[in-house]
C-alpha cells in the first residue's frame, strides 16, 4: 500500500516514461538523473513496535505527559506557607514606615526593612522556594529530592567536595546576583533622593534577573537536556499568566471607569477568555516542544513533564481568581455602592455554567460541532475547586498584618463586607457545582480519541502533503534540467513517525480522562504567584502600600507618590 501510495506522487506520468508522448524540445521536461531510493526500514528509535501507535502513547523509555489535578490538601498547605511569607513581608513594610517598637525611624533601618519586606513577600517564596524546583525539573529532569550535582553526567565519578561545589555553586551565584539586583533597586536613590516604588522595582527586578539567570546557568550549570523546551517552559508557566493578569486588570479597570457599573457583567467573560487563550497557548507550546519530539522525551525519561503543563494551567486559574478579587476590591475602593454585587453574582452564575459544560456546549454548536472539550480545558475547569482559594491567603495575611500594627478593618466596614462576600460567593459556587455534579448534570459534548483507522487516514494525509512539498513539481517546466530533490524521499521513513505524532497528540488532548495527582512542590508556585500578584495589584490600584495597610486615609493625597512609582524615605507620608 505504501508503494502504491508513493507512486501517485511520481513527478512523471507512465506515458512520459515509456515515450508514448513526445513533447517539443523547448518545452520537453528532462527528468533529473535517477537517484537510488530504496525503501528504508524505519529507524531503530522510530520503529512501529516501539512507537506503539495503536496503544498508549507514553511508551517505555520516554518522558511521560500526564496531566495532574491539584489537591485540596496540598493547595491548603502551600497557601498557608505562602501566606506566612506574605504576612512577614507586609509586616516589614509596615515597620519601615512606623519604625520598630522602641527604636527611632532612621534612614538605614527603613531601607533594610523594605528589603526584608520584598524578600519575604516575593523573593523567598518564588525565587528561592518554588521556582528552582520547576527550573530543575524542566531543565535537567531533577526531582525535588535530587541535588543539582546529579545533573552532570560524571557526577558519580567525582569526589564529595566537587559534588558539593556543583550542588551549591550555581544556586549561590544565582541568589547573590539576584539579591544584589533587587537590593540596589530598592536602596539606590534615583530622583531627588526618592527611591523606586513597588511597581518599578518589580518590573526592573524581573527584567534584569531573567537574563542574568540565563547567563549564569549557561556558563556555570550543567548542560540543559533540551534548550528549546526548557526556554519555552518559563514563559508558558510564569510570564504568559502574569502578563495576561496585568492586561486583564488594567484593561478592565479602564473600561469600568469609562463605561460605568454595568461593565461588571462582562468581568467573568473577560477572565474566562484570559484562561481559555492561556490554556490553548500552554498546550500548543508543550505539544510542539516536548510531546511530539521523541528525542526530547527520551532525555526526560523517568519524569512526567505533564506536571509542568498542569502547573501552568493552575497558574492561569489562580491568577484569574486573584484578578477577580483585585478588580472587585478596587471597584469597591473607588465606587462604594451596592452595584458591586453585579460582577459577584454574574461571576457565580457564569462559573457554575462553565463547570457543568454549558459553555462547551455553546462553543460546540456555534462552531458547527468542530469544537470539543479537551483534557486541558477539563483540567482548567476541575482546578477551579482548589485554585480559587489561594488568593484569600493573601487577604488573610493583609488583615492579620493590619491587626498587628493597630489598623484592623472593622467587621462592619464596606471593605471587610466585600471581602467576606467574595469568599462566600466562592463557597456557594463550589457547592452548587458539586451538587450538580452529583446529580449527573453535564451539558458538555462528548469527545473521543481517534481510532486506529482514523490515525492512519490522518497520517497518510500528512505524509502526502509532506511528499508533495519535497518532490519536484508535476507541472511542465521550461527548464532543461530542473533541480533534483535535495535527497531521496521514502514514505516508509516518515510514516511510522507521523502515525506516532498523531496518536500521542490525540491521546494528550482527547484521550481518556486519567488525571494524576499534582505533587506538593508543584502547588507552591501557583499559590505564591497568585497571592503576591493579588497584593501587588491592590497596591498599584489603591494608591500605594500605605493605603492598603491602613497607614494613610483613603485617597488622602490623590497621587501615586507613596510606594507605587516613587517611595520617599522618612517623608511626611500621607500628605499630598
């Protein structure tokens, strides 16, 4: 069949080969010299037996790509850990303005307390605790219990001192360089003695830390298993969700100020689009850079890189819920009125409909049944039961910090009632969704994986397009001797590989819903990112850290000169 399939794309018809049709010399095509093209056997690493095109795509000897669901227990524990760091950071920022008990407020200690605030709130939970685990797993397939020295091929042959240097040298160099960058941004005056506020420190710190980290790892660290895959992991897991978070928050607040209160109805739609597009992008990158690259997967044998995709999807949902809380907080901050219930109620109804598959059904009908729910969208939907709560850890840390410095929010205050209302809405949403799930209410259209015959049909179509792109054109050419193909093309060389790619992609997207359990270490980054960016967005859009900490009255100065863009030291902080 393969031979018959290949002959359909022969550049010359049989009549031309036999000489039954004579073309004029000036238009006659002179065939290229025949190249010997024997039907090559599939390569050893791509043999049909190993590719297992009819069975499980995760064959032996390659890294797995199994999606994993977050658990309530690990989400709670990681949220508590992130909340402790957040509480310590907010407390340090408070003391940087109030001074330590019994000690006068001086220039040096004030800056040191700001550095401590940044360290506890951002640097330690993300740069030191959670991000290195993801980096080691994606770059060198190292599990949390493994030392960095294990990434060198000759690690077992080296002495204990050499392994210790390798284990500690790269992390030490990274943290010294990063800590220096952040400390200088916080402490060095840049405008009439003023220092950068939180927003410039955050942006410039990340912009400078990223290339520094890449340079040090490439120079001092072990060889990366797959540079293309590893370098795309960070954007898909961290930067894309963060940039989307910033765009959603800034865009919605602008629309709210222009269009008025009823724009709140669109808040759930905007957040869902952000999550949906982010999930598609994350899955696309993973498929292109890892799933369909057999040699890359062989390098990561013994690991499940689906954890990285699952964590990125959890990041998207946790940050989306953090954005929802921030938008409601800022809306209540700027427009205290009962109209704040509009986005809260619409959000509950929208998310319940999402979880029972109503939106999937609508997309299925609108797209003329082309759209089908996939495993990544199902994971996004299921992760909502856990990843909607880390944001409240940041709020708990903020309320506890205000209680410790004597600026506690009264229970009857509009802001406290708003926060309690958002928490109640999340609980009601989850209870309604669980109740409907137990009642077997599922409006989502069914989806199934490809059969063996469908895999073969799609594979043959792709092979045909590939052969057509590399074989000479069948059109009559005026050239006396058209250029031959760069090398012989044999269908048997490509067909098993194409079949394998079709099968593994389909199994990953539409295969059986067999989710694993997300490990504890993979919960740390989504919860820490969600909590930090929730607080940072509240600071940026609420006139500064002094206002959310209760150290200044709301909108006293009406400017952003107190901690957002510029942060004076030992100044009369609450005056315009």
